[in-house]
């Protein structure tokens, strides 16, 4: 079972919190390819940019595993496991968020970092685990 780390953040601040978490992970020696970032609301700007070139090239980058990969919660089923998964609860439907956490937990090898409202996260993890 991966370790779970909660980072308190507002819906508006969740993506920034996730970015900071990724920076800390990379600074502490994690390889970029070991990190998967999931968003429940608006996609990360990187994902939006990469998807503008088409799904095929976007997922090819995921499969190459050279860099941090950003995916929408809806695409979580398609994402492969990585040692660290960071989830930004940056909006989206409650259903999406509740569904994302248990799946993210199965994708995280050693660490799941969740950025959002701690009470909400605890309730979701309690419901989903």
C-alpha cells in the first residue's frame, strides 16, 4: 500500500500545490518519469498543449516515460502505474474526484500525494478504500 500524503489546498490552489509537490519530488532526486499528475478539473496546461497535437503523440510521451506526465482523471484508466502519483482536486464533478482517488491509489507505487481539502480527501478515501 503506498504512503498517502495530503497537501491542504483550495480548489483554485490545488494545481499550484501539485506543481510545488512535483518540484520538491524532482529536487529530492525523483526521476521525472516516475511522476504522474492527475487533475480532476481543468487539465494541466501541459496536457492541453500536448493534446493539441493529437492523442497519439500525447500518449506516446506517456509510454516513453521520460518525463512527468499530466493526465485528466477521466484518462486515469489508461495511465500506467508510476512510483509517485500526485492528484490535484482542482474542480470537476464530485463523482470524478471520488472515482479518481481509489484508482490513483492503485497506480501509485510508493507514494500518493493528494492536493485539496483534507476533510474531503479523508471522506473520499474512507469511502473508496
